C-alpha cells in the first residue's frame, strides 16, 4: 500500500481571528449601507402617489425620512443633509437636491424606469442618489453622503 499524507490545518491565532471577524463585519456593513434592493424596476407608465419623477440626464439627491419607523436617529442625517444642501446650493434645471417628505420616487433612464417607495425602506433616514446614467442608489449611512455626492457632482 502507498503512503497517505495527512495535513493538519493550524487553527487561527487570536489576531488572525479578530482580523477575519473585522473584515467580515465591514463587508456586511458595506453591503447594507448602500442598497439597491429597495429599488423596483417598473413600467414607465407607473404613477407616483406623492412624490417626484426625474428623467435622465437630470441628477437628483433626496434626503428622505420613513415616518413609519419610530427610531429617533435622524439628528445626524438632518445635520449632514442641511450641510450638503448649503454646500451644493439649491436645485437647478438638471440637478435636484433637498430634503423632502415625498412618499415615492420614479427615475427614468433611456430604457428603464425605477421606483422607490420610502415607506418600504428599513431605516428611518436615507439618501436617494440618482446620477442620471445608472440605477439610483439608496444610502443609509449619513457618513457616506458627502463622498457619494461628490462623485456625481
């Protein structure tokens, strides 16, 4: 009979284990802080109930609040939203920015239409970002707002 080699994998040391846990946590955090899973592709004839319709090439940044969620973590969101509005100024013909109580949004690209219902968002506050070229993005982490806005501005 031939020889059989057996390899025993060494367990992670404490530092390696902590690093893997940290990387896994950061990866999951990144996945949930910017999300497109709350964005529905719809027919272009879908109507908004109480909201906005934006058509490409226009760009839009809306700061929204889901009134159905009783969480009171909107202070940082409001502060950052106000500073972004002050930094980039009021809306123009092809660029919209502001805080709104709209309940839904419709974004039209050349061949696709996307719909977002604010009441379906899992967090109290969010930023909806539409660059006029791609599917809109919903961002829940206020600390990412400035970096993402500067990419489309």
